[in-house]
């Protein structure tokens, strides 16, 4: 009992002021949320790594995009964002992972917006045996040094709002598992376009 009483006395004597305690609890909650997001990211990365060609099917990209826009409707409205697109073709791929690809790219454009309301345009151009897509935004843009590393796991750009460093790595894995390639073109203050290719159906 004496040990318990001593511990209680030490706790009361060294009790943290309420404001400090609230701040520390805030850090704990914030870090817990970050760990949850990281766990979700790693789960998505594992799903992307596990994509098999047997799961591919004819997939209209315009339908995928409408699905994504329905999912992010509230974010678009809150930021006053506008999303437009070219006529989008049908590709051959895993529909669930391709929806995730488009959603992550649009989320990326919203997260790294510039001073103006986000304006996002999805492009599509044909090339032999494949389609080249682009997701273009009017956001903050990035330095040339960031353009390659942003697609590597846990590598982030130098922007102050850089995320966990997994979103674009997941996009890269999804595209490469479909036999395509992904890259970015950008300049600071002039927005970013992320291009990727997918096999034509």
C-alpha cells in the first residue's frame, strides 16, 4: 500500500496543468489518426501490389470518373473546385484499383491547391496499344527535383503541406501493375499535370 500511496503522491505533486494535459492529449489523438491513415495507406499499397491480370476487364473511364466525383463531392463543394474532362475511353484493367487511382490523383490536386479555387481537368490521348491520361491542376506546383521522388514510397515533395508519402506511390504501383507508366510535369506556381498510361481495351 505504501508504494501505491507514494506513486499517487508523486502524481499529485507533479500533476500537469490542465492546458498542458489537453495539449498532450491532442498530440496523442493526432498521432493516432496519422497511424490509422498510414495503416490504410499500407493496406492500399498491398492491394495495389497484388493486382493480377486475371482481374482485368473492359472498363469505361468516364464511369470511373463519375464514381470518383460522387465520392469527393463534399470536398469539391467545400473548396469551390471544378473538375472537367475530355471524352474518356474504355481501357482494360481492374475497376476497383483504377477508381482508387483517379481518386488519389484528384485528392492530390485538392490537397496541394494554390490560392485560387481548384480547377482540375482530366485528359485522354491515344497512342499505340494504350491511352495516355493526364490529371492537370492549377495548384501550387512543385520543383523539378521533386518530380521523380514523389512516386517513391515515403518520399514527399518539399511543399509545406506534403503528405505521408504513400498516395502517389500507390498510384505508381497501380499503373505499373497494368503495364503502364506514370510521371509528372510541373513548375512552382503553375500547377501540376500527372500523366499515366493504361492499356487500350
